[in-house]
C-alpha cells in the first residue's frame, strides 16, 4: 500500500499530465479547422488541373513519343515509395498506420520480384522504416523547418523526385499519404505518382481547342506541375490528418487521465480514513486500558 | 461578360465577371473577351490585366508560372504564385 504522501504525489502528477493533454487537444482542434480550410482551398486548383490534363492527355494518348513522365521508362522493376509522415508525435496511431501501409506495399512489391526504395517526407517515418529497410532509404525530406509546409516544400519534393526519375533511379513511384476523412478516421492511401496515370479522357464535344505552344510542350510543362500538386495535396491532407488524429488521441488521453485521477483519489481517501480509524482505535484502546 | 477565374494551389484568388483580361502568354500577350474560341496557353511570369468594363483602367495582378485555359465557361488561369 502506497503511503498518503506518495498517492498525493501521483495524483498531482497525473493532474499536470491532464493539463498538458487538454491544452494539446484544444490547440489541435483550432489547428484542424485551419488545416481543413487550407485543404478545401486547394481543391479548385487540383480539379482544374486534372480537367486540363484529361483533355490534353486524350489528345496525346496513344502516341509513343509522349513525355517521359507520362509513358514511363517502359519497365517496372524499380519502385520508389514516397511516404508522407508527420514531423511530430502525439497523434495516436496515425504514423504507425502510414508506416504499416508503406511496409505492406513494399513487401508486396518485393514478393513480386521488384526492388523498393523509399523517399521519406516527415520525421516520424524514418526510424520504423529504417529498422526494416536499412539500405533502401534514398532520401529524407525535412518539413519540420517550416511551420506549415506549403507549395514551396511540395515543389521542392516534386523536383527532387522528378530529378531522380530523370536520372534513371527508379521506374515507378507511388505516393503513400494519409487521407483525412474525419477527426476519427485518417486512412493511408497509396496512389501512383510517376508515370502519371492518364486521367479519364473528358470528351469535349465539337470544340477545337487551339494550343500555344503545341500540345506536347504544354503537357511537358503540365506534368511536373501535376506531380507537385499531388504532393501538395498530400502535405495538406497530412496536416489535417495530424491535427485530427492528435485531437482524438489527446481527447482520449485527457479522459483516461480523469479516470485515473478519480481512482487515485478514492484510494487516497480510503487510506486516509483507514489511518484515522487506526489512530482512533489506538486512542480508545489506550483510554480503556487506564 | 467574361467569366474569369484565377486559381493558385493555395486558394481561389478571383472568380468574377469582367469585360476583358489580357494574359501574358509564353508566345505573346493575348486578350480574352467574351465568346473567345477554346484556347490553351502556358503563361510566363508577368502581370495579368483585368478590365472590369470597356475602357476602364486595368487592374494588374502579378503572376508566376502557370497556364491559361479558355473554354465555354470562360477564362481560367492556373498560376503557381500570385502577388498580393
């Protein structure tokens, strides 16, 4: 049985932990709103870009001399997995779910006889992936230096990945990132990044579109931008997912701390009463003996 | 009136009805009025001039990188960066 002083100390320590988790929860809730708004604001650009890509791709599709980013290297031996993790912890199972998905994909690819390398964005994916694939990590991209990763970071990542592709370091790239569904559910999703999957052709009836410069040149310029937008979208989703997961995890932690405090308080009161009772018995027994 | 939209990755900057927009295309500036034929062009760094009505002084918006698309819905400019 712990002494009264020890119990008091534990109660106080749990109380201060609860204060921290509560504060973190409220911060996450506020940031979540912002992150969600940012993710929504980015949608028009992405959908417009996809539309334009669709109409262009349908024109260039089927040609063998299309841009490299679209037709790929012609092989699919070497795969690159771009895994987007968060930089900070305290967000429940989010990062371990992402890592789990990445490892699942990697194992499936390796079972099919392909080689896998990783491009890691965010700090929290590094250690767990390095443990299983110590030699397969091509690059780490640090997003923790800026407060909210924006389009500049996304284009830096996309530039590096495209440079690696053009240098012939891999054939196919997939992007593994969380998709924010709600504060309770953020599922990691794998999408193909390179070669850029040909979007469903939108058939614009009749209208002949003029291009300046040519279709091929526009497409050439568009594809890297498309990759960037994909990465940017992933970063925004990550931000929202992180805050959502953090909010839920901290809410649970706060509630657990509350339960624990209650239990400890009951225990504390019981032992205090027991101590008083023993003292009383001693006094009464002493009085009776006289 | 021409429906003009200016979109960046971060947000929808403009969505409004205007008279004419002059866009700095890679192969030269071009103006877009209502009923322009379907057209697509890359945009070089420079400023887009927005004419609210015929003969009014244009409002200039500096943009960096991107492309412009003219379709049945009007003009859409997708720019990487917009100043201001």
